[in-house]
C-alpha cells in the first residue's frame, strides 16, 4: 500500500485558512473538481475530509480572481 507524505497536504480547514475561504467552500470546490465540474482545487478524499496538495493551493492562489464580479459585468 502506498503511503502519503501528509506534510505536503492541507486539510480542508487548513486550505480554507490559507485561501481565505470557508472550509465548506473548499469542500464544494473539491467535490466539483471530482465530478469534473471545476478544476479549482484537486484533492484526495480521505474518509470524511479532503487532503489538498500544497501545489494545488499555490496554483489556486495564483489563478484566483479577486472578489466581486468579473470585469465587464
């Protein structure tokens, strides 16, 4: 069985804090990504929670739009 280096991953609560989102929002993003509806954050489902790799957190921060409506709307 493969082992996971947990130091490389955030829980939903840790990811939420790092991204200034609620833990529930992070879970929604992960669930949508799993269903192919959103590439926002990709994580591994572990039991009742998700583990999100630090690389995905950094990518999401880089690609994330600011709050509010997109420009031109």
